[in-house]
């Protein structure tokens, strides 16, 4: 990875998992059994994206849903980093305002 990226492929989440607890899944009618952030379905875990997911096949999985193209780690991080910074800034602002 080039140093210009400024970020390594790490386990740091894009945002805090506590945000998932605010999700309301009660109106979801497309599943056979009720789901929630803490119980997303058998064998599933709901968590935030992290840069290390690049090496876990994130784009391979994404390409099953849409056209993803060939992406390098540097390109992945260059898209991830602004989202992470935006969340950090939003989180800091909410802590300041109450």
C-alpha cells in the first residue's frame, strides 16, 4: 500500500456499533422471522465496515449485488477514509451539542 493513502487495512470500524441499536427493523416484512441488530439472523453478525474487509472478500461479495469493478486497496481506502472522517466529525459535533 502506498504511504499516500495514509491509512492501513485495519479493524477500526467505520462507525460505532451502538448506532445499529437505533435501527428499527419492526416494519421489515421481507423476512420469515423477526430480525434486530442484535439478532440479524442465524449465523449472521451485523457490524460496521472496516478497511480490513477489503482482504476478506468485500468486493467479491459486493460484485454479487452490483457492478463493483477491480479495486485496489488504495482505491478502497481513498473512498473509506472520507466516510470515516465524516462520521468522526459528526460524532464529535453531537458530543459537543449534547
